C-alpha cells in the first residue's frame, strides 16, 4: 500500500511522494479500509487538496482496498482538506 501511494507524483516538483518523503503513515484500519497520512511540501501548499485526492485515487487502485481515508498534516487548511477528502 505504501508503495502504491508513494508512486503519486507531485505536479510541482515532478518527484514521487516516496522521493519527497511526504507519506508519513499507512495503516489498515479494518479489512478493506486504509488510512494514509501525508505532509505537503509546505504549510501553504496551493495544491494540497489535489494531492489528497490523488493519494486517495492511488490507494483505491490497490487490490482489496474498498475505502481510503486520507489525512493531510501540517497544512494551514488541513481540517478543511481532511473533511472534503473523507466525506461520504
């Protein structure tokens, strides 16, 4: 799972999230449900919402994953990002 979300590319730098060490935690919360925490490159990153959506799409492509919860950490708008990304 970490490998799959680590392959997501940051459009600003062209580097993968793994290369930038942006993925901080990947955990299976329940069968078929994963939680991913990431830290954007800056607390003011203008594309943090897009990054969260890209991570979620990457996680959902992994076999057996039915639900992906993605949490941004260390961003000025992390609460809004997290609410929007994980709303049902």
